[in-house]
């Protein structure tokens, strides 16, 4: 089976990073949060979106006449 070299490299890097923390998800999370705190200007904070009634109706599978 063909393997994408970029995907293979990404997976290898991910495994190497996780191995540094003995695959402990809590330790990985703490490291990521510490890295993020070092560079707060690199974190993207998007403004909150206020959904409209039509968006909510569409997401909930309401009948077409309720979506307008």
C-alpha cells in the first residue's frame, strides 16, 4: 500500500514527541500549555459567534419552514 511521505513523517514526529512524555497525555497537555504561555501573541483568539435562529434550526434538523 502506498504511503504518503509527509503523513509518515508527521506521524513519526508525533510519536517522537509523545515518547518524550512516555505517552502521558496529561504531561503532553502541560507541555503544550507551557509552550503556548511562552508566546501568547501566537495564540489566535477568535471572537465569539452568535448563531442566528436559522443556523440553529438547520443544525437541529428542523423542518424547512422553520429555517427562514
